[in-house]
């Protein structure tokens, strides 16, 4: 477990380092090096799990298996690539006077703090600590959202805090109900909130209490996922916070919240003996998918538009895990990866596009392909990928999901196709003039670091053409853990 401890300690060290030392000219480089080291240790951890199987720490506080380890690696990777973009981007924000040294101290400290809480949430075996870690991520994100201290950013921060605070309180009540059910089976035990213990005794837990707990947990953690009608905080948080925060928020936090829901579903399904939790998830997922696709058309801010795209895809993933079965679950797990990589790449290009146009208004971002071709092509290819066009990886995961839907719920396939067509129209209706429109007079290119975008798009293309055998086996192991059977 040394690899895990290092993976957790590095971002914790970074949080304290930036809080104490403050902002220096080299802060962006130091932040990047910490993220690179975190990724390296998470890769070491993943190799250990792949070779040795499930790992559990002394005292059983941390538990690493095939399900959460690939998300830990994904979190560390996106955090690393975003940190490469973050340094120059935030330096530009300092130059134009949007933030000062004090806020930059807060930014880098909370960047590492956010990564730390996400990694704790993914690796813990204790469902109470899972809740604490997700709440910690809420607090870190609030400070990032309100970083610019404009009236709009402060309003977005309070909105995020209040909505997600109420949501996470529902998740706490659901966790208490799980503890209540477990205490009836294991009275007086200090292990009643350990996932491994609950999973082993799932068949003995009271079904009525568990289904009530699942409703509260789905509403609570579903607020973090961005499920409709609990999604209102997410577009404001994206549009008002720093763009690197949008990249890690969309690529990481939403996945972790959905991971928590699936973990609880793995306990509750055997106890109920029915697919009621799955049907509830399907309903929330489908409504979220359809609503977000429609709202894409009404957006005037480019970051708000892509935040609704994130909501749409989280609805699709929730729907996939609700269907269950090996095909849908494999597709949902793969979609977690490709969506995170694609959306973080898109937000990097959006950040550069906003610097080129000096605004986030869709109507004023024009002619990127002529002003700065790398940014224009990056935005176009990212949009093509997230819209589900072959040969990118999003197409592969959506194809698996559609195949599973055709097998289990064939009448819903038409609904999904219409939803994808509506979302596609909304995205390209706005992106086409931003990329190919006539550039306004005087628009100049900016210093843009497009390496994170290139790396992510290459990976997404690779996953669309051929999923590597190692990754396929990895996802299949997680699928077996979730639904009891694999796809391969």
C-alpha cells in the first residue's frame, strides 16, 4: 500500500506547501511537478493491483480493487495534464489583473486539495470517510469557483455551496440509514461502515431500509453528478470559475460522485433481489440526458454550453449503470474514461479561445481557425469527439450502451438517438461559427499550450480505434465486480 500512501500524501503536501509558502513565479511549475509525481505513484499503484489483485490497508480504512484503481489513475492523469495548462493560463490571469498573489496562493492550494479529496473518496473503504472526502471537495471547489471575486462568481460559489450542501446532507442521511441497517446485522461492530464488510453481509440487510437509503444517496450524490433537477449549480460553477477548474471539475468530480452511487448500488442490489435501484437510475439518467441536450441550444456562454454537455453525458452514464448487465456496465466504465479525457481537452481549448477573443460569449468568439489554427482545430476535433463521431472513443462507448439498450429496452433506443441528434445540433450550431466564422478586426493569437489537448485527443482516438487489451481486461474486472459477470 506504499504506492497508495504516496499518491495521497503528495497532493496533501502540495496543499500545505502552497498554503504556507504562498504564490511564487515558480508555483505553476511546482504544481505541475507534484501532479506528475502523483500520477507516477498512481501508476505504480495500478500496476500493483493489476499484478496482485485487490489490496486492503491495515485497519481496512483503504481498499483498492479493479473498479476504483482505474479511476484513481484517471484522476491523477487529468490532474497532471491540466496542471500543464494551468500554469501559463493562470499566469496570464495575473498579468491582466483578474487575480493577485493572495488568490493565486488559494488557487494552487485548493487545486491540490481538490485532487487530494478526490483520491481519498476513491480509495477509502469507509463510507463515512467517502462522505467526508466528497464534502471536502465541495469546500475546495467553492473557493475555486469564487476565485475572481466578481459578483457573478461569488453568486455562483454560494449557489454551488447551498445546492450541493443540501445534496450532500441527503447523502449523509442515506449513509446513516445504511449504518442503521448494518448495525442490526453486526451490533456493536466498529466495521459497519466498511464497504467490504457491507458487501459480504449484503444479503442480510433490511431491504426496506436500504431502498429508502438509496433514494437519499442518489439524490445526495446525484447533486454532485449533475442529475436533473439537481444540476443548476454546475453551469454557473463552470462559467464563473477559472478554466482549469472547469477541466478537473467536469473530468473528475462528476465521475467520483457517480462512482459513490454505483458502490452503494452494489450493496443494495443483492439485498433487494430486484432491479428497482437500476430503474430509478435509468429514469434520472434519461431525464438528465434529454434535458441537457435541449438546454445546449439556449446557451450564450461557451463554458456554460460545454457544462450542459457534461450533464448530458453524466445522464448517459447513469442510464448505463442503471441498465446493468455486462455490456452496459462495460460501456459506462469506458465512457467515464473517454468523457473525462475529451471534456478536459475541450475546456483547455475553450480557455485559450476565451483569451483570444477576450470573452466567453459565444457570439463574440469568431474565426479561431484563422486567428490561431491550433486552438480552432482543437476545439473542432474535441467537439466532434464529444458528439460521438467515429473513430473517437466516445463513439465506441456509446455504441456499447446503445447495443445494451437494444438488448434490454429496445423502445428506448429511439429516445437516445433523438437526444444525441438534438445535442449534436446544439453543439455544432454554436461551434461552427466560433471556428470558421469571420474573425473580428484586431483579434490576435495568444500563447497557448496545446500539448494536453493533443495528448488527450490522441488517447481518445486510440480508444476509438482499438481498446488496448490491458485496459479492456481492467474494465472487465471492474464489470465483474459490479454486476457479477464480465463482457470478455
